[in-house]
């Protein structure tokens, strides 16, 4: 489990695998390959993976 505090807006796109993500303290949601989530500047997300996951961050 990792927490990321953001200083800029980010969009994360899952390329392979799946991850469980909580955004700004909201309930955890599962994201699979082909899905994405975004977090506004000043927000945070917590990501958890039960197996390897590959995701790409896009910074705005």
C-alpha cells in the first residue's frame, strides 16, 4: 500500500493488472487494465495491489 500526495493534477491509467485505489479518503475502488482515475492538485490517493500492476501517470 502506497500513498501519493499530489502537487499537480494527475491522471493514472492502468495498462496491465489491477489495483485498488482510494481517492481523498473515499471508499476503495478497483481499477483494471484500460481504466483510469484522476486526482486534482492538492489531493491524494492510496493504491494497493495484490499482484503486479503497471500504470502510467499523466501530469497536467
